[in-house]
C-alpha cells in the first residue's frame, strides 16, 4: 500500500478503535467493569483512574464489586460514581463498594441503541472527513508532477478504505445494539 494512503488508514484505524472503546463504556444488560473506565478518583490531590486505586470484579451477572486498596478511598470512589452519568447507587460495607445494576427497561434499551447509532454516525462522519482530507491532499499533488491517473488510484484506495471502515463501524453498531436488546 502506498505510504501516502497508509497515513490515512492509520487515522481511520484510530477512529474505529476510539469508537469501539467508547462502546465498551455503554452498559448493556450484564455487568461490565469497563463502564467504570472513565471514572477518576481524587487520590492524594490528583485525579486517578479508578482501576489504579481499586480491584474491580464482577461476582454476579448484574453486580460490580470495587475493593479499594486503601479504605480511606471509599468515600471519594462513591462520590465519583454518584457524580458520573452512570446512574448507579453504590453501597459499601466499609471494605467493599457494590454496584447493583438495575435491569434495563425496554425504553432505556431503545435509548441506548439510539445513542450507539448516534455515536456510530459520528464515527462514520470522522472517517469520511479523513477521506476528504486525503482527497484534498492528493489533489495538491498535481502541482508536484504526479499524474492524474496516479491521483485517481490514490483516491480509489482511500475510497476502498473508507468503505471498509464504514462497514466495520456498522458491524460494531449492530453487535452492540444486539447486546443491548438481548434480555
């Protein structure tokens, strides 16, 4: 593959990976510790990711258990969870924090699927913007004695990449939607 095209493939890959990472933080029916990935806790004055100050396990299908390495962190972990957009109420016994995930209502599932589709659309727009940037860059190559045929080939390569990544995004959206709608 032409290195002029490779640069744009890397950008599209980054977009896809970012989108897939974002999908893991959306809660489906089962407990998934990744929904806590974006939560940071005040640890000695600096915001620290929750995974770096506690052990996170899933003892049951709809429960996440958080065991902080220092019991003094329990209050700030609870506060971080309450102020997040997860809508979960933590309960603690002095050593552990438990998050019981409520069963998702049909309405909430549909809302989540809509959200997933919206994020998928945004990822596709990002991929198309990368294609546009690539095509703009290729058009400028005419000034550098690159033949029109070569430019056409580069544009075709980027279009094929765009199609490939859009298919992958659609597949990720479908997979996540099925996961959310499965009771």
